[in-house]
């Protein structure tokens, strides 16, 4: 792997971390350890799959869309950023349907009086 490939792989890991943090901040915190739900494991598996697909497909897609200026690194980074922005409304749609990505500890759930 070239240094640019390592940089791009680091970018993919950064995107995973950003999706994790952005998703996690929508759930309450407590002293108990918060775990992923089954839907959360699927959510992050799909994220990794989309990023992996981007690693393979983005250079060819970038060259097809913009042959003069596209490089494999640029195409991958654009794919990774687009993936991040795609997962924002995806998480909102899951929450709107009542699907939780992280398990909220039972002791910290507020009940309406």
C-alpha cells in the first residue's frame, strides 16, 4: 500500500468513529455500559460494507464521472464523506420508526408521569 492508501484507510476509520460518535450522542448516558442493539450491529456492519465497497468502486466511479481531475484517493474520500452524510438521515429514519441503535440502560429511562 502506498502512503496515500494508508491515509485513505485512516480516513475510513475516522468516518467510522464520526458515525459512532454522532449516533451515540443521541442516546442517554449512564453509569452502566451502553451496548449496541441487534439493529445497531446491522447498522455498523452496513456502514463498514458501504465503506469497503467505496474502497473498491470509488476510483472507477470517480474516473467515469470526472476523468480529468479524479484520483483514486480523492474519489475514495468523497465516497467516505458521502457515506457519513448518508448515515445521518438513515439514523433519523431508524429513530423515527422506534429502532434503537444503542441500548439505553433501563435504570436511566425516564417515565412520563
